[in-house]
């Protein structure tokens, strides 16, 4: 009897083992129009079929948490809508804790949605959360992302090396890293896989195991600004894209790749705990062999991040200024240079952060830049510029406060004194001391004056999630609307401070240096959820000097006014964020334009749809008027004007130049389609334009630098493709396929 029971027990164990083995090894499929995936029993992608012809690729992709191993069985759940969910329990032996991980795959109209949820078991901890994507790359496979510049090794073929030949920059800023990081390299060129590491926006806290300061990583090459990559196969005419959601709470993100086709996203500093569920979402998009497909899909999927909240924001596009001058200027000349916006330089206030003192409009105060200022004078200046046809954006800052700050400090007057605002130390320590950011010795680079982070003018870096400072900033925004009605809005400076952690606060989601902290990224996003609607409901614009260029910073921003676009990497990463938004750049000094060469300088801006700063009286730490440079702005001004309301056209294979004799891009405008052709290697070239919608009737106009009137040229129309033979002047030409209104 005991023997029979023993045999029966063995049989039961065997049956359970068979069922478990089958469940872990069995495969499941999810199918969509342009992509099918095969999933293993433990929740890994183990195969893909890409494109309309469903070309098979043995791709392996999965979620992992560094330092964790599987504990027990994987649970599988399915829904009638085609969703498949895998639940795993992972154990981390180093932290003596566990977590539950759910991978959820959902078929959608244009993608397969991949959601990840992580719930801790007991104690809080953190480890890199990775999305691993292993692709069977060959020598012909190409990789692309929204990088500052593509990297390649010596094995790349001659055509790639030629396409990625740097355009020499002219700025002395290269001394910071002793590299030519202000060179510009074409970011629209996919390259073979190599060993590479790229950072989202900027390296994690002032250096990923390095000692980079914010000034150094501003010119850092290895950056990307929109979390998407594309793998392209030209011969098979297929492409696969993996796009992360900008809605996710990404604190720091690193992308690594290897020559064999492996790509890994590593998310850092997210807290895993039993009271906080970590959630991430991403999409797999199958399409044809053009990077534009993935970025175009992403811009449609997340319009809140790519479309300005103020629908007229593209009118801000043009050459800008950062001037504190109230003197008169040549209006016609500035309009000929395509000048549109003056970001009113930061010297009208008494000190950083006190943008509008609590005084009546006609009361004057001592201006930080010298002299006196009043709210009325600020409004009058904005009104005068408005009458001339220009926009004024007032200076704003959500991460810095004060001037000549002291540490430690005891306020000298009562916090109820009406004159408290006049001295920044008294006001800060009486009202806003809870917002002061402090570094932890040994992790951040030491600052020269002590525990707080010191910044420009010996101000303090601040945490805008502090409740008192948070409300102070919102009040300043409301006062801007009410008391400077002639202003068109604000431009927020110095978002590089978002990369810091407040070690004296807890946002409930961040884990930094082995303990709870508050990321200034989450602080900023929380503030903008209120600040954005306050400004936009009043019809105002919000631009920002992002510096740390990440698309998730831009939900409530109408565009960018980037301080460093004269360097190659910032120009490119800013452009990818602003494919449908204003993209205003910076020119540090005239020698940058002259050393680079005026034509070289302007043509990269045309190609990327970005607008350089122009010479303007009173520009602060930026280009001043001079005959030697003004002439280039006047030559290229008409071409820049054509681009004012441009939007990137992101349909596949929309543009090509025969024999790669020049570089070209395509934008849509209210007038039609605009094609900047730049860096031409010969005078006569042929351009082929494959438009998503071909106008029923149009004429083709060519504009050239330094030539007053456009030239109408002939074209050949082949179904949805247009071929144009054109001449170039100074290596450049701007084609306008001008739509003719048949109703007129």
C-alpha cells in the first residue's frame, strides 16, 4: 500500500513538472498590422516579424532589474482584447528583499504596447531597471536615435564617413573639454552598431561615475533628447522602433549599444518599495527602413509633448536676442535678419528670483544690471516692441534665487517688514530657506562657498517643490500676466539644475545615494502642472533654456531658447524636441560665425529647422552687431523667414539628393513644402521629394543666400514623387513648393 502511494506521489510530481515545464517553454503570439511578436512562457520576446511582409528577425527582448533573480513560477494572464500579462517575483540577495514585476503586452493600432510594473515587498531600495533589446545585426544593419551626433568606428564604409564629416565649429568654448565639441555632425544619418553609451538629456548627477560639471556636459556629445531608437534594414525595407513614454517618471536614463545589435535602456534612481508602484510604458513599432517613421509615430502618440499648448507659438520662430538694452535700433534691418523675439535679459530685477518686487507699477528699484527699473517701464518696453512687430519674453527662473548669498546667515530684519524683499539674504532666509539645495560632500563636486549649490551671481540653487517657494513662483507668474500685459510670456532659464537631487526631502519615488530623496525633475514637473495652465490660459507663451534637453521637460513648454546651439550637440538635440515647436538658438560671439564661415554656420541651422541668435544691441554674453557678421544674417534672413511656421515632415523616404551631392530636409509650412538644401558639393544637383500629400497645383521656387528674389524652376512629377534639377549658390538653396489656391 505504501509502495502504491509512493508511486502515485511520484506520478503527481511528474505531472506537475510537465505542466510547469510546458507553461514556461510554451510560446504566445501577438499580431498587429506591421508587427508580430513571439513571447516565451517567462515573458521574454523571442522573435519578431516586421513590416507588411512580416520579415522574421530573431530578436530577444525583456525586462530585468540588476542584481535580481527569479523566484518561483511565472504567472500568465490573458484578456479577450489580446493583452498578455506575465507576473514574476524577483529576489535581490544583496538587499535581502523581493519585488513583483508585471510585463504587459497590448496590441494597438500602430504598435505593441509594453507596460512594466514593479512593486516592492518590504524595505525600499533601488537598482537599474533595464529594457534589453538584442537584435541580430549584420554589417548592413543601421541604428539611429535622437542623438547629439552619431558615432562610428573605422570599419564604417566611405559613404557614412563622408556623410558624417564634421563641420568645424568656431567657438572658443571648446577649451572646456579640450575637444572640438562645437563641431556639427549630421544627426539624420543612421550608422552601424558600435559600442556606445548615450545619456538622456545629460549625464546622471553631474557625471555618471565622472566629475563633469554642468558647464562641461553642456557640450557633451553622447546625449539623446527623445527616448526612441530605430533599427533599419535597407535591403529588406523594414525598421523596428522602441519608444519609451515621455509620461513615465524617468529620473535618469542611459542607453548602451554593442556591435552585435544589443541595445539596453537603463533607468536609474527609481525607488522600489511596498508603497510605491514603479510604472514604465514603451511601444514597439514596426515600419519601413526610415528613422522618420518612429519619430513621427511618437510625435502623434504624445502630442502634449510635441505640440505647443499655445497654438500660435510657431510665430515666435526667427532669430532672437537676449538683450537688456532699451535704446532704439534699426527696425527694418532687424526684420531683414528675421528677428522676432527678445528674451529680456536678466538684469531688470533687483536680484535673481525677485522678478517683480511687491511694489506699485511706477515705483522704481535698483536694477541688478545697474540703474533703476519699474514694472511700468518693463511693460512700456514690451509694448514698444509689440508695436514694432516683435515679441518680448520676460526672464524667469524656477531653480535659482538671490545674489551675493551668504551661508550661514541670520536675517537682519523682521519677516513682516515691507522692505524685507530689498535684501536677498534676508528674504530668502526668512521666507524660502526650505527650498535651498545642498550638496552631500563626496558625491557632487564641491562648491566653493559651502553646503548650498552656488550659481551665477552667487545665487543659490533651489528646489521648486518646496511649498512656500512653489507658491512664490506661481504668484510671480500671475503678476507677470496682470502687471506686464504687453509681454508675450516668459522664458525659463537654467533647467540644468533639474539634474540635481534634494537630499533633505522625499518625493516618494526617488532613491539616491542609498536613501530617499527628491529629484528636482519631479519638483519641476509638479510646478509646471500649475504654472503651464496659468500662462497658457492667459494666452501667453513659455519657452525655456533647457540645457538638459529631454522631451519630458516640454509638456508645458511652447518651445526652446537654447543657450548653446552654436555647439553641435545642443543644436541637434534641441531640434529633435522641437519638430513642431519654436526652436531658437544662441550665438556667443561674432568670431564663432567668422571662424566657422558664415555659410557653414547658417546652413546647419536651416537643415535642422533651428534659428540662430542675431546681432542685437545690448545682447548679453552673446553676439553684438558688426558689419562683418551682419551681412551673413542679411543674406540668410529671407531663407529663415520662410521657415517661421515650419514643421518637420516625417514620412518615410521623403527626401533624397542624387549621389549625396548635398544634404536636404523637408518641412511643411502654411505656404506649402520647404526643402533646405545645404552643404552642396557641386553647383548642379537633383533633389527627389516623396511627399505624403502632393498638392494638386503648385509652383517650385528656389531661394538663395544673398539673392533678393526667388527663381521659379521646373520640376518633374511622377505620381507622388517630385524631381527638381537646381543650381546651388554658396552650396545652398531653399526650395519652396508653393501651393496654388485653386479657389482664387
